[in-house]
């Protein structure tokens, strides 16, 4: 990156199912674009690639795979997009990302017998998000929201374990936001953080992730 170019920010939204991540990612991109700030949404898993297609079949219960093997597929799915992520950020585009490495680690390690530390290893070296906003929803509130589908992991008991695993990621660029608040108030809360982050990191290098 040349010093004169202002880079975009890498913004990640995380949270359990039904926490509103996908809606909020779309609203953030729309709000930024309305302000003439270049921004795009990306989602993990990205089901459009060959690896993503395997992941989709696994989530839809069409195929079975060993836990560690599918974990590495989710990670490989991020590495597939890594050059594009760096390219966009360097070109000044802010990326709003629906799930990232944190989902990878908290979901796999919510399964019995897969170690949290082991799950972190293959994520290291990916672009480090400038901020991770964790949309926190109580399991009671989660149960009230419209029904879970038939995909793997879509049940309250598993989501509760996932929620507890997210607690292991409390650090300076991982902030928790109340996902139960009104949708547009939540968008404004998140947008404020996004704008602050874009301004803070615009002249900084993008770091590598270390979990
Ligand atoms: P969506 O419902 O958001 O499409 O997610 N998952 C996701 C993992 O187990 N590992 C990962 O690395 C990622 C990104 C979370 C589908 C499911 O895939 C899980 C829910």
C-alpha cells in the first residue's frame, strides 16, 4: 500500500443465529454507500465457490464429514477470498463481513472433543479485522425470534454453547452490542463504530490475524 492511498476498513459482524447480522450488514453497506463511502458486504461461508458448495452440502446434511475436516474447509473458504479481501481494502473499499474466523472457532469448538486452540491455528495470518462487533442475544430472546431452519447447528442447545465460546474472544477490537434493541437504533449504533473505525485505520497497515 502506498502511504498516500487511504485504505478501507475490515469490519466483522459476529453473533449467534437469529442475532440480525445479515440484516445489519446490508443496512451498513447501504448507509455507507449513501454517504458515498465505498463499501461492500461479504459473507462466510461463501457458498458460491467449490469449497463453499461442499460446506453447503454439509450444512444441509447432504454429506457427512469429520469435524476437523469440515473446520478446515470453512477456514480454506476464507483463505480462498484472502487475496480479494486485501485487494479491496487496499483499493479503499470498506468490507462489511457477515461472520469470519471467530464463527469458525466458536462453532467447531462447541462440538465435543475439538480443542479451541486447535481451531484457532489455521485462521492465523488471515487479514485481521479492524473491529469485530458481536451482536449479543440471550438464548431466551433467540428462541422468541422466527424459527430455526433444518440446517446443522440450528438449535438452541448448540447455540448456547456457541454463545459461551464467543466469551473467550473479549479483547480490545471485539465489542459487544445488544442485538435485542430496535433494528434502526442498532444500525445507528453499529454505523457510529464503523465510521470511527474507517477514520482511525485509514492510514494504518492492515494487520495479520493472531488468535
Ligand atoms: P450462515 O447461517 O451465517 O450462512 O452460517 N459456520 C460459519 C461455521 O461453523 N464455521 C465458519 O467458519 C463459519 C463462517 C455458522 C451457516 C453456519 O455455518 C457456521 C452457521
